[in-house]
């Protein structure tokens, strides 16, 4: 029994020793593991602070960013449009009426696929009215109208028999279409911002008597000797001290008597 008791005591002693060793190991490990976790966390935080913040996705390309303005399309020459351009003659002063008649006839005869466009060439002209410059539209070729069309017997008949049309220019039966140079000269091919400045049409003629309304010769009468449209100046012969003296004046400086 003593041996058994001794053995049991030894066993308890050994178990006690094992428990103490396990506790010692646990005590040693616990302090080491916790700082390790804290170190890892601090290291991760430090690395995160050193890295630059991720850039926000830019939505400028869709909402905020201004798109580059599209370039305006190149001007199209009226000569390059479908069909050919022909000139028809009408009574002077009735061009607008004939144009309206022809456009109505095109629709009523269902000729839209062969007669495409009717144009009256116009230009802006600057005139003096009441001493003021006024821009007015004027017909380039009074009595003539341009028609863009595919010429065949039916389209020719529709145009030729429109009230007010007296015939085609360049051969009534088989008219000759206009060349590119003629079409672009009559109808133009400029962009909107490249429009030609209005052409000035003076209200006076050489040899006409006018009255000076401005400058040192105001209220003098004189006769126009020369007109310079480009510089908008005139030379007027003014009677000074009994002698005709040429005086250069601007268009704004004179009026008709």
C-alpha cells in the first residue's frame, strides 16, 4: 500500500509539476502573442498612412468635362447637289410669283424626285435713304430664275408650261446646264461667317447735283465729278468764290437735292 501511495503521490506531484509548467508556458506565451498582434496592426496602419489615398474616379468625361465643340461641316457647293442647274426666263418683276407657281406645280405633279429646288439669286445692297445707310436685298439677275433638276421630257414640260415662264436659257428644247463656276458665282459657297459684305449701291450718279450736309462746306450745292465705291467717297465740284473747286467728301456728307 505504501508503494501504491508513493506512486500516487509521485503521480500527483508529477501532475502538479505539469500544471505549473503549462501555466508557466501560458504566462510566457500570452505576453508575447499580444504585442505581436499589436505590432502587426501598427505596422499595417503605418503602411496604410504612407500610401497615397486612392484617387476618386473622375466623372468629368461624362458629366463634368466639357466636350470639345464639333467643327462645323465644310460648306457644300450647290453644284455638287443632285441634279443640274438650269436658268429659266420670266417677266421682270414676277420672279417671286413664278417661283411660287413652279413650286406648287412640282407638288401637284409629284415631280419632287426630278425637280429639287427653285432659286432666285439675291444679294444685299447698301443704299442711302433719307441720309441713312440701309441694307436691302436685290435680285442679281432680274427676270431670271435658277432651277435644280434632272432634265427629261416630263420635268422639262412641267417647268416650261408653268405660268410666267417664257423659256429656258441656253436652248429652249435642250437647255444647257450651268457650269460649276457659274453656279458657285451666282449662288455662292461661303460659310456663314464668310459671307460677302453687302455691296454698296450709291444713290447718285456722276453729273448729278447734290447738297453737302456736313463739314465746312455744309449747305453748299455741287455736282458729282467722281464716285469711289470702295472708299465710299465722292468728288464734288463746289462753287467757292465763283469757281468750281473739287472737294472730296464721304457718302454720309451729301444728299440729293
